[in-house]
C-alpha cells in the first residue's frame, strides 16, 4: 500500500535538472538530484537507475531492482 502511494506521488511530480561540467573531467557532465526528488523517489546514493528516452527531449528514470 505504501509503495502505491509513492508511485502516485511520483506520477504527479516532475523535475527539470541541469547538467554541470565535471570539474575533474571537462569531457563529462554531472547531474545533481535535489533532496526532495530523492526522498519522493525513495532513491539514495549508490542506487542504479534505468534511463528511458521519452522521445520528446525528456527522460524518465526508475530505480533498477
């Protein structure tokens, strides 16, 4: 029941994130997740995420089980 509520909460929210240049490697980009996104998604450092191209310039991320 609790995970169902979490999914509903996530379905109603979206975030726009900006990439930043990695100061250690100018060829790489970093993506920083805000704390409210991590909390809503139930994600933490070390989690593996699946990236899905939505085909409209946006991406969907889900935690890989």
